[in-house]
């Protein structure tokens, strides 16, 4: 590097940005990495990692509460939020230290501060201009709210505030029944709170296959998590004891009261005030438009992660970051198939999927679509874990498997094999002969493919 010039200048050190920086450095390019917060971004500090730590603590609480069904005498005395937070922070801290060391060891120049794009190949940080032969925009996302809904961090929370709560609320309203809303509803219920989810769409986790939504709703009903679908937010009143939220559903207006309101209506792109539009980068509703090779309309400027329309997932940003580094280095990498990106909701039970849902598959392929659902009731390990759910496959007649949808505790761990099946366009006949270890939940994937291949050994629907 000479005088602030790099081969690759990355704006933002979240999953997309740091992955790009690490891969570019590995390929022998000089790299500048601009970050105003901590390396690791949303996922590491206020997203995936801390929320999954909370969800694991919630699983431990449920295990203690339900110990008697396994013949174990145990009682749940309560949740020590200071202890839970200490455990969560320790996990984050260990990963953060590891990432910081890794970035340093690769010779990447970390530029601390808020960067602004001030030229096609120039980023200015605190008055100092840095240039890159290629610039990668990776500024991430923030928790959205609704018009007129004021987040105060005490009664009205975003997921960031919820992660720092020093107590378990007695009652909570979760506005939004997508991934984030469902996960926090699940945690708080396990910790002993009364929870009501308010979702404007007709079903929870509406981006998933309808069968998965229905299964989650059944499980939430059983867990006494209240949810109101097709119900929209109207107004909020902060009271002495909490919040009173007016909502409008199929039966008209009603008021729900609780100690806190979690606003989980999605994440918006962090693109305000960073100079993208001013430098002529094509934008739409705050998102940066990029092609399948992550290129913007400005020569030499790329965009990755949550600022690009599509799935807002850490692993998508991570893979895009690697792709862009290889693209800049001239390796001509294979574009990422967005449909092949696995999706997991870490609620209790979990939902995991890859490929097309049944509705989309039928719209695209009509009567050629064939489905099979294998119930986890027939899977030994799922019975040991006392979890209910299914593996649903969507295939084409004499063709590949084009969608895998799973519900049940720990099914997120199965989505790796599902992703390979989808990504390699395997037919059910290709998967059916594979030997799956017994007793594992992986067997459920094997059994489902046996069924789709017309060789079902156990009952399926």
C-alpha cells in the first residue's frame, strides 16, 4: 500500500466485508477495511451469534422444565439474566478476538471510523481519503421500525435492545412474525414470559413453505404463544406499566397490553449518508442494485450483503464477499444461486429449508411437481429428543429435488445435506442408496428420499 491506495477497499466489516477482505488478502491483494464499529458487524455482535446463544439458554431452560418426562428429577428455579448475558457475551467476545487476530495476521489495514464514498474509487474516513482499484460496499443493515412508532429502548425495543435486557419481561408483544420475531417469541416464552405475536401477513414465517408455517403455528399454540395473523399495527400508548398497542385484525380493532413491545418488522439497508447515491450508484428503496456478479452500475464498485436486495442472511453476505474477492482477482468464480442459500429459523421447533417452496414450484413447473412428507414420528432420534415435525421434499417427475423443507428441533443441522442435494440437482434415486447413520435425524432425510423414489420403508404422507 502506498499513500492510502489499495487493490481492494472495503466499506463495512460485517460478514460480507470481512469475508471479502480475508479472501482478497489470501489472493495476494492489498486490502483496506473501513469500519465504524467492531469487526464482525451485525451478525457477530447484535444478530445471529448472540440470539442463538439466547436460544440455546432457552433450550436448557426447557430441558430443566421438562426433565421429568425423561425420568430426571430437576426443577427450573428461574432465569438469571445477568448470567445468560455473561454467557452470551463470552461467546461473542471469543469469536470477536479470533476474527480480530485473523484480520491482523493477514496484513489487512483496518481503518477505524465512519467511511463515506466520496469518489468512484474513493472512501473518506474522518477527513482522510483512501482509494481502491476496486471498492466493495458492505455497509449492512439496521432494525426497521414503522412510521410514527418511536423506539425508546425501554418499553419499545428493537432486537438490539432485546439482546441487552437485564430481566425477563413478564409479558411481551412481538410486532412481526418473521424469523427475528419468532425467535425472540420462542426465547421469551421459554424464559417464562407471556408472548403475543402480531403479524400483518396471513401466516407466521411467511417466506417459508406453507406446511412449515402451519407446523410452527401448531407448536406455538401448544406452547401457549399467542399469535394474531392478518393483523396490523395501528397505534401505541406507553403506560405506567408498559405498553398498550392498538391493532386491527379480521375482527376489527383491539388493544393488547404488555410490559414491552419488540419491533421485529425486518431490517433496512444502512445506506443513508454514506455517499452512494451522490456517486451515481443505482439505488432502489435504499438498497444498492447489483447484478449476479455483485457489480453495481459504477465501474469497479461492488456491493455485498444486506444492502443488496434478496435474503438478508449472514452466510449470503459471507459467500458474496468471497465471490467478489475472487472476481476482482480474475478467478471468474461461479455466480451464487440465491435459491440454493439455506434458510433457518432457530425457534423451538426449528425451521430449515433450501430451494423452492411448493407454491413457487407449482407456479413454475405445474403438474410435473411431486411432493412427499416424512413425519419425524418415524425417526428414532427425533423420538429420543421428543420433537415433532417433518421433512418435506419437492421434486420433479423423473427430475431433481427442487426443494427441501424441515421442521423440528435441531433440523438446522440437517440443512447442509439438503443444500448439497439441491445444489447438485440430485434425483431421489441418487440419494436413496446413501447410507445414513442410525439413530440420527439425518435418517429422516434418507427416508424421505426413499419415499420420493417410490421405495418408502416406513409410513409417509
